[in-house]
């Protein structure tokens, strides 16, 4: 749906990382949390990239296990303490998606398909409560030119104590890359 297209910068970066280190983008909780019994019991929810949990709830309520740390609902920013199980329901026909505190989730404006994604604007969501980093990897979205180095990498770091997001200069280039773009930073914290 439209959320998937909005998350394309996050997902595309996760795909590049997955190809480099061999971890799947979508993976069971037990892969990252093998020492937590709850990770084995909650086998219908899954990690989506390094910092998001997806809890499939079509109708009604499902108990969702949150690993240690702080977590936020992507839809609305509600904050939850982790290391516990809590009931969540789907909202606005969207299944619950939660972001880890310290995560940096780059997004684009909602679009109906990749053909309508505007690369001249990037929305960077920061979920406060911990330090974080993200490696944004972009290419032309169409060809395998990235295999020959045609891609752009931008390192982002969030310092929670200082409440500072650092965005390094982009390294590399690809066909059709925007010369300039508008960056919008949105910080979600425990106050919402």
C-alpha cells in the first residue's frame, strides 16, 4: 500500500544491507532475540528491516511482544516501554508497525506507486529515546547500475542526549539523482 511506497528509502536501504550481510529484510523475532522466550512464542509478528516491528492484525486485537527498549507506533507515535507483551489492534485498516527508539526512518511522501515517488524531497523520522544511526542507500530504482557503483550513500546519526541529528554529505551518484532536495525532519519522543 501507500505506506510501503513511503517507506521505500528505508526498505531499499535495508535491501542493500541485506545483500551485503545476508540477513533477510523480513525476519522472525527469534533471529534477533534468540535468548527471549517471548520471541519464540510470538511467531506471527516480525522484524521489517533493522528497526521496525510489524504485527499482522487484520481485525480485532493481537498480543504483541516488544523487545527491551522504547517503541513507538508508526501511526500516531504512541510510546510504549518494551520488554513486555501488550494488546494492539489495527488502526485505520493499517496493521500495527512499531519503530525502535533511536531509529531513523527515511520516508517519501505517500504515493500510489514507485512511478510517483518524488526523490527531490525526503522526510526523516527520528524516534527519540536512544542514540541511532542509519545508512541511506539510493540508486535509480530501475537498473542494476548500482552493482557498478552507481549509488548514493548518506550516513545519518542521532545523538539522543544532545537531541542532534547529523546528516553527512552524500557520497556517490547515480543517473537521475536530484541535485538538491528538501529535507524535513520529524522527531517523535515520549511526549508524542
